[in-house]
C-alpha cells in the first residue's frame, strides 16, 4: 500500500519573538523536522502550545496527518497541546504553532 506524501508548512512562533517556518514533507520524521526548526531553544520550557490547522480549499487536511503532527509535537513538548482547525486565514502556512500560548 502506497502512502501519500503530505507537504505542509508550519509557522512556529512564541512570545519571545521566535519566528520560523518549517516544511514537513513526510520524508523526515515530523518530530525531527520540528526539533530542527526550533533549534537550540530549551523546548522543555514550552508548556502551553496551541496548534491551528488552517483549512484551505486547495489543500485539504486529513485526520491521519493531523494526528501525526500533533503526536510529533507532544513527543517534543510533552502534554499541553491544544489544537483546532480554523477557517482560511491570512497565513501563508498550512498550520500555526503558538508556543507558550497565553489565553
């Protein structure tokens, strides 16, 4: 059975002016790609994370991909991830990961 490749871009940002785009292409494990994008920052400090998948007509998301990405983020940061699917927004990425998100 052939697996489909999903190319997604995630915009990662935090409250400390950290801002990065990472592309997930299915060739590299998602947790590894996200960890490389965050770099040497102390990922153990990120406790309140919010992940917004942006629904776009030309790029439908399937739940398998969503759960793989959420699982990869939880591997990196542990529990404390809230995620949702939002309507098309003015965002160039397919998802927005807010680190240390304060409500």
